[in-house]
């Protein structure tokens, strides 16, 4: 995911208020796990949140994109960043809190993969540890057949990204087209196709319960997509 756009990812998403989101994340963690010292960020991306969280917590991260791991490590040299699959990873370490934000969970294509992911989260959490998952859209709240455009305009680089999104069965398909221009390299065009599973609320809650957590859902969350809070009550791996 984002293999072609890794180098411009932070520019494209510079509109996001990572600092504000990080403050909200800290509030949730402080409320639900007051003594939190360690965080694992699963699907950490370029670790922009970590710039604001690392002063309060020890943070490690995993991602499938090697370029993201490289970028993340530079932002938080004290953290350990690993190339790993959220549905099957072993860091030989336990954490107080696991984050999975920006709808990364939607890249899991099956319920079995979701179950495996939450099992591996369980394995890497202390008892009573906290999981915070930001979901992708459900079938009920997904806007089918939509076109969006983002631009980034600076003197040394211009970026336009247009995405056509549509539904196919249980999945939403996002077809991204990028046009990037710089004074030295001229124009570059590339595209990416992302497929995200639209898990229902009941499906996610059921899998949380099956994998050893008490779970609750905050319908607002950080960006309007909601947040799931899972508290590990039993070891299952």
C-alpha cells in the first residue's frame, strides 16, 4: 500500500491535524490506561503521530511498507520500527497499548485475517492492556461512486491526487491517480489501487470478544469513523 506514493505521503496528508489527534489519543490512553508507558503502533505509516506522542510514551511501530519504516525511524530514533504483517507478527515484546489508526484495519480482506490480527495484538499486550482501532467505513455509511481531489502547492513541488472510490461486494475500491511535478524532474504520473474490507460493527465487536477482549465503540472517534477500544482480559495465544 502507498508503495508508489511513499515519498509524497506526508505532503499529501499535511492537511491532517496530527497534533490535535495525538492529544485526543493521549486523553483516551490516560483515561483508560493511566499508567501506560509503552505503545505499539500497528500500520504506523510514516509515524507522524509519534512526533507528538514520543515525549510521553515509548513508541514502536510496524508496517508493510519499507519506505514508511525508514521515514518513521527518522522521526522517532528511540523507537523500534519493524517491517511486519499485522495479521502475523512476533516482536518478542509486550506493550501497554496497541494503536491501529487511519483505518489500517480495513486492509485485512477476511474475518479470519481480522481474527488473526487481534490474536497477535493479544499476544503483544500486557493483561488489561488497551487496543485502540480506528475502523474503515461500513456498507451502511460508505459513499459509493465518489470522486475526491487533494492538492499540494509549493514552489518546489506541485501534487494533485484524484481518487475514484466505489463498492464491490464487501470491499471499497479506491483508485488513486497522482500527478507530481518538480522543477528538476518535470512531471510524473502514477496510480495505485487500494482495496479495503467494509467490516460491520457487529463483525468487529464479535471478533474482539472471541479474541479475549472487553470492547466498546466510540462512534465519533478522531475523524468521524469511530474508534474501538478493546481491553485484554485473557491470554489466548
